[in-house]
């Protein structure tokens, strides 16, 4: 019998290596841009491969989680994810790069739906909230990935050796950790998408996640470029590093913050941090001001996805796995629009101007979440009448 804490440890480990893997890819985007000679618009077009691959993976991941226990698609998806990451490093044509990135995004989506389904199942065995800590470990993994990338860049280690080494580590961890994942979590009901008028409960959460995904995706893919081209920083990973560091800190604190202030106020605080932080970086494009601004954006965006996933898991219409799959559709749409939109705006105007999109998304958190909680209160009131 595997203990709850052991399940939690190995799920945390999967979140950690997932963040490590994603940061490995994202921190090397400037390297790829230089190697292929892309301009901002061309890079934005290549980055479309990520959300396209994720969208392809969404219906498949939802079906897999409803058909099997989530640990099976989790492990298989992550093993293939490690292979696709290594493959990116060895591409030499734009076509092969796009194919490898699509595969990387596709397998990432299968893994993410599966691992978040596991966390919602495990959360039911704990009295205190633990979901925020899982996403915190994702951010810690991201920090570790950025630090390793920064070190390897300083030592002129090739992207091929970098990605291959990380891929091998990912496979070894997946093979060993499989035995410690939750079993028997396949839901028997709520596994089919009901084609009807959108459920307001899921819709409002989806829009919030969509806006957050634009911010996160844009920061993941363009923070390094911003520090490289706008701030002229010698080590362009600093912006991504500070963003991820404060995202991690916020996620470990998020369970405490939510318990202290409640989700409605936490969403508002997130909106203020994102809007104020990115505004600082745009208005005062100097290294240290941008570092402060990027840290605020990281702190602000961190709680949005964990809170929204937790709320989605309480849906009365869908199973946790299917609810997360639907919410993830909004997330991937945001990821699809965010990075390319930044690229096209940067090409048409400049990179500083394009980052205004993040401030607008941050402001929009406030009215959308207010509509969600108003709807939630109406549902509770109706249930109490019955």
C-alpha cells in the first residue's frame, strides 16, 4: 500500500521535471531564433506549432483519461515528450523544427491533462489544499531548467547535447516513478462533452484561463527576446528566470493566500500584479526595473491556473478529467494567440509596444472572475432552495 505522501512526492516530482523540460525548451528559443535566422514574425509563426500540437492532443488526452487510469497516458505521454524535446535540438530545417515542436506540444498536453487529473483525485484524500504546491514544483523545475540553461550557455554547450541530456533524465525518472502513481482513478461518469449551450460555470473559468495563458505563453516565449533585444542584456535568461522564480514563490504561497483572503480577492490581487508589473517593464525599459516588473507578472499569473483547475474539478456537469480537458482548450487557445500575436505586433511596431497585451489581459481578470463568482453564488442559492 503506497502512502498518500508518497503519491504526493512523486506527483510533485513529475510537475518538477515537466517545468524543467518546458524551461529547457523556452530558455533556448533565442538560440533557435539566431540559428535559423528568424525575424520576430517568422519566430511567431513557428511558435504557432506549440498550441496547434496541444489542440491536437486535447481530444485525445480527454479520451485517454476517460478510457484508462490517468497514470498510463501520463507515463507514455511524458516518455514521448522527452523524445520530442531531444529531437528539437537536432533539427536543421524549419519544417523539421515545426514537426518536432508539434510533437513536443502534443505529448505535453497528454501529460498535463493526466497529471492534473491525478492531483484532483489525490486532493480528495487531504483536508488542506495541496494543488497550489504541485504547480509550485512545476515552477521550481522551471527555475532549475533556466539555471542549467544559463550555465550551459555560458559554457557554450550545444543545444543538441543540452536537449539530449535532459531527455534521457526525463525518461529515467518516468520509468522509475510510474509505480508510485495513483491507480483506479478512471471516472465512470461525466466523460463525454455535452454539445449544448456553454455551461457558464466552465465558460467563465475558461475565459480567465485563456487570458492567463496569453500572459504566461507570451512571457515564456518572449521574455528572453525582450531582455536580449530591448534591454541588451548579455545573459538573456535573466528575465525568464525572475519571472519563474516569483511564479514558484507565489504558487507555494497560493494555498495560504487563498485560505487567508479567499479566491475572489486572490484573483483581483493577481490582476493588479500582472498589470502593474508589465506596465513598469514597458514604461521604464531598464534592467532592474524590468526585473521588478517581470517578478510581479510571475507572482500575479501563478495562482490563476491552479485556482481555475481546482474550481473546474468541482463541476457538477463533468468529471474532473473532462472538466480540466475543456478548461485546457481555452488555455491552449490563449497559448495559440499569445506568442504569435506578440511576434506580429513586435514586427509591425516594436517589442515594447506588443507587451501591452499582457496588461490588458491582467485587467480583464477582474470583471470575468466577478461574473464567475456571481454565477457560483446563484448556483449555491438554487441548491439550498432544493
